[in-house]
C-alpha cells in the first residue's frame, strides 16, 4: 500500500535539500568532527548524497547505505557527474553485512528516528558496533517532536525545471507520547499539463528518544565516551527541546 522514499519522494527531497545543502550547519559540523579520520567512513541512510558527496569532495573515504533504491540511484548519478565512485549499498540499517570495517559511522539529519520499532533501533546500534573498527566512532543526530501537531493537514507545490510539478499533502495523524513516535501520511502527486501522471503514498513514522535514554542505549550496545552536543556546536549542553542533538560514542578497543 505504501511507498518508501520512492521516485517522487526523491525528486522532492532533491528539490528542497539538494546535494551540498547544509541543514543548520550539519555538513560543516560533520566535516570538522571527522577531520583527521583517515580510514573508511559509512553514512547510514545516505539518501541522495546531500552530505555524502560534499564529504567525498572534501577527501574523505566514505561509503553509503540506504534502503531506498530510487535515492541511491540518484546519488550514483550525482557522483558520476562529479567523477566520484563511492561504494553504495542497498540495505536496511537494522541488519546489514558489509565487506568493510569503519573508523566512523554517521547518521545525520535524524535518520535514526526512521527506524520504526525500538527493537529495530537496538539491532541497528548492534550492527553499527560490529561494523566499526576498535576505537571507531558513531555520530547520530536526533530530534524531539516539539513542532508536531496531530490533526493538521498541509499541501505544498513544487515546480520542476521541466515545467511539471509535484504536490505534497502532509497529514499529521498521530503523536504518541507513551510510545514516543509521530505518524504522518505523505501523498506525492506529479502533474503534467494539469493532469495527474503519478502518485505515491508514504507512511512516515518518526521515533524519538530522550537524551539520557539514548545514552543508556548506546552504553548497552557497548559504546563508551558518549557525548551529546546541541545545535552542531561540539560539547554544547542541550538546553531546549527544539534543538538538534548529536550523539558521539566510541567502540571499545
């Protein structure tokens, strides 16, 4: 019934967050935190290459994994245009097996919250741990749903360069405080000369975690030296619920 980050979703994502688009300074932050990393890096949830490609152009040796074939196809096309040839894998984050071990694994832009079930999140942390070299680091962005309002409905139109357009209807369906998730339904519709030519319906569930809660999850997975920085300022203590929180942790030697 539902599409997960299909062709239309990919087009809208690239339109609103093109390759190299920094969200509140996240690309600059990750470049700085990864500075000095000479080994391989994995971006889990690489998507269209918004962050992966700038890191490649900066000289980092970085692979990508994502479960959306459409987004990975777009990422490959953008890499080819720039003469880049990263290893890109199609797979789910809660259980994957890659041929390389990594000095760092990154999940920017709240990607970790897209794992719908807590069990999936736990499995993903275990999988990341196993794919890190001893002493390797993980960096994960998380957000709290402070702006989510259940029951709201919005429609946005995105004109495309070829004269076509995509409308996105976003229905905020549920905010579950007890189980810590928000649920929305996204309907993408592509239009050409006033006629509907393609449509996608996406179930969009985001799970969130408290700061101390997530630190405990990282500890249970085996990580140590855990820090949490707010709004892409390293070691800035979180002070408000509307901030971005970046966790950093280290695999044991």
